[in-house]
């Protein structure tokens, strides 16, 4: 997972990283810390007496009240049921302590209190209840307290003196279980205390010692209840406020995640993006050794094509090409590590490990070549030229990781295997796929090999063998859809002057040859001497006029027909030379009778 997350470091700006890394850490730890990147952060501002939001957070009051009512509605409903149950059970004491006044006391309990409580419970199922929830619960609380106060007045001394204990239970319910907010609960509590003082002092003539004793516990219980209610609402508001801050952090993270998905989702698959977003770790510079399959592709003759197009058309043709190619790459879970001009560098196996990276990479290459039909069809509709692409693949151990500085780094791979992949790609003509011997050995017999050559690139110590892939069986089961060249035999051979290319430079030795057969993308030539497979040639037409003769065209030897005849695939064909060849082809085709 950490390796996948390191991929983020190659493009994200520091501010985005701070939101992603710091925000996710705060969510994980479950606490609120002052975000360094949030200058608008403030501590919770409350009125210390009423616990209402004040200052910049005053507008949170309505939202908190709605959230508080929604959160504690069920608890309040069950607490009302429990309170009604206990209020009725204590009626048994009425029958034991004051049997003569039982009916009157029971009328207070069951005739007055019960209808009020059960009406509130039924009302709690209404959509309007949350708006009036605090007032309704206060009504139930004060009704219970006033009822017990009435019982103190009605019951004869000294039994009536013990009823104050019921008031303590009512206060406990009001400050805790019913979750009445602090201001409302305090109002109800002191109303009950006042009613008891009136009843005890003026109506029931409670003895001074009993009155002092009862008030000590009763008023003390009310004050303790106030502190309990204050603390409960304070932390409820704090939890609400923290939840709001966390929601703001989540919104920032969502913005960052959307940016990541929009940016990187065009280059890596969704599951890799998901793995990146799951952890804020692994953003440090560093690397590790990884075995990966690398794919390099390059458009053949694109430089000369671009020179003939307007800048807007160059951008259009590249965007169209990359749109199709990247879709194919993502389908095979490849990572587009680099786009340089018209070239693509794709990795399979980093940052996310892929057990079948070799098969996946080869299948992706075949699908990319097959998708060129779609690319060229779109180009023709837009009046743009056809494109051809060569692909090389290699599997090697490389160093993969974040490379660069703290301010600017990039996830990439380095090693000799990268250069080796580029050399393999350079031998692939348009429509061809070449792979290394190590990759062929990894995949094995499910490959369809259409050819193999031994090459010795400039600077290499020894030659190595590369293989042309025509398909892969197994779970991917895909075949390269090659367009067979329709060569026509020319009525007159076209004389050529040829030179072998080493890198970007032609050898000084020039030799003669002839073009004997032609198609739109290739030609068959005869030369004196032998040519190596995948040799690059620079050619000029010897007997053409000055304009055509001056224009060099380029090709790659892809097949040997006999000792002196070779099939050359054109890699760069200027328009004037192409038109010259096309005239030769049409001249031959007019002479061939149509077979019915």
C-alpha cells in the first residue's frame, strides 16, 4: 500500500499534500487539531451562561437544535415511558402510607400526569415534535414535580415530609435522561424547587429541622443536576462543533481526492487511485528494487508529419491518439509513467504489484496496436494523416520510487532495463511489437512469435535477441491484427541510392538498389550485398527530378525474400515521394485487367 501512495508525490502541490496528509491524520486520530492550512479556524464560541453559540458561530444555533432533537428523540421517548412507569409504581406507596387519600393521590398520578405524558409520547411521532421538543419535555418535567408537590400538601404529616425524595428522582430525569437542554432543565428544576418551598413552608407546615434537612439534599441535588446538565450539553455542542470541523476537512479532502482522480485517473486505473487515497503515508523521497514490465511506444515518422501540420492540428492528432492509448493502458492496469512528445512509457507492476505483469503488458501492447485502426479512422474523418506506432517491451529489475527534490519529485523507475526497453522499441517498425528474451521466457508457450532477430545496438557489448509478437493465448487471448501489404510489381524498376543508418546518422558508404514492388506502407528492394534484419535505411530516388530526388525517405528492413531482395517498411515518407510512388502504382494497376 505504501508503495502505491508514493505515486502521489510526483504531481501534487504542497498545499494539496497538506490537506490530504494532515486531514486524513486528524480523521484517523479522531481529534481536532488546528489545521496549519486553515487560517479561518476558530475555537468554539459559546455564551457561558446559556451555552448558546455566539460570535462567528451564532448561525450554528438553529442547526445544533435540530441535530440535538434528532439525535436524542428516541432516548427522550424511552425516558418518558420509564418515568411514567416509575410514577405509577410509586402509587403503591400511596396505598400503604396514606390509604385515606389514595384516590386523590392516584388521580394526580393517573388522571393528570399520565394523560399529559402519553400525549407527549404520541406527539413525539409527529414531524412537528422536534420543533417543540424542549417545551414539551419541560411540560412533562414540571407536571411531574408539581404533582409530587401537590401530594406533599394533600398527604398528612409526617408522611408528607418523605415525598420530597420523589422530587429528587424527577430532577435526575430532567437533567440527564430526558436530555432537556441546560436552560430549559434549569428553569424546570428551579420551578420545582420553588413549588416545594411554597408547599413545605406555607401549606404543609414542615418542621424547621425537617425543612433544612430536605432542602440540603433537594437543593444540592438540583445544583448537581445543573452541573451535570451543563456538562452534557457543553460536550454535545462540542461534539457537534467538532463534527462540523471534520465535515469541512472531509469536504477539503473530497476536493483533493477529486483533483487526484481527475488528474491521475487519466493515467492509472481506478483501483490504483483508490489505494493511493486510502493512506497518507509513503510520500517521502526514496526508492526500492522492483521487478516490472516496461512498455515503450513511439509514433513512426511523426516529426515529418508534424512539420506538415498546423500547431493546432498537431495537438489535435496527439490528443486523439493519447485518448485511445491511455484508455487501453488503464484497461490493463498499466501506469503511464511518462509522455514525451509522441512517445509513451508505461509500467506494469509499480506502484501496484501485478502478478501477471508480463502477460498483461504484452496483451496491452497488442490491444494498443489494434486500436490504431480506431485512431486512424478518426484522423481520416478529421482530414489528418494516418499514424503508425512501434512498441518494445522488457521485464527487468529496476529502482522504483520518488525521485527529485522535496518541492518537486516524480514517481518513476530507473535502471539499465529502461534503456534496454528503449533500444528494443527502436527496432520495431509501424505496427510491430518486439519483446526481450527475458520477457519471452517469462510468458512462455502462450505467445505467438512471428519472428526473431539478433541485434547489436550502438554501445552494446554483445548482441541480443528480440522477438516479434503476433498474439498471446491464455486469459487474454488476443491476436495482432496485421494489415498485409498489397505489393504490386512495378513495370519499371525505380533506381535508388541507399545508405545504412547508425543512430540518426547515415554511413558515408552509399550503395545502389532498385525498388521492384510497392504498397502504400512498404516496398521490396533489391541491392548488391546483404542487409541485416531491422536495419534502418536512408534512400533517395536516383533518376527523379530535382525536387523528388533531393527528398530522402526512410525505411526498416523487416523481411528477407531471397539473397538480394528485402521487404522494407517505410518509416518516413515525404509527401512528394509518396505521390511519386502512388503514380507508379496507379500506372501498374491500370495495366492489370479486372478479373470477373
